[in-house]
C-alpha cells in the first residue's frame, strides 16, 4: 500500500502490547489520536470488529471516524489508493460497500 499510496498515513492498531494476536481498544484509540482530520478503521473478524466499534463509540473528539467491516487486505488497498486520489472517508466507505 505504501508504494501505491505513499502520501496516505496508515496507522496499525492490531496486536496486543506483548506482541500476541488480538486487538485492544486502547491501541485503537491511540491510533485515532494520531490522525489529523478523519480516519477509516478497517476490520474483518469478530473481536477486532467488536473492539473497533467500541473504540468508535468511546471516541469523544472532533475527528471524523468511520468504520468498515470487510475483507481487510482488499479494503485496505482500495481505501489507501482512494484516499491518495483525494476521496474523503465517506466516499471511500461508499466505494467499499459497492465492492
């Protein structure tokens, strides 16, 4: 994705603090804090989806945060390239829903 959309910031919030597999709401919220304006959170499996939805619900800031649950690799590629081409988060989510 970095080759296809080098100007698009990508924040990874997967994994647990000890390096094991999993998701942590705190890490997701830290990734949200690291963005400038808007972000799209992508997941594709049970607990990751649940934690992402919880993080979005807990977020109290002014940034635009949207969530999409779908095939992670394909969704990340489409989102990164679309963002690099000037699409906003809402447009990207609409595009992912059509795929």
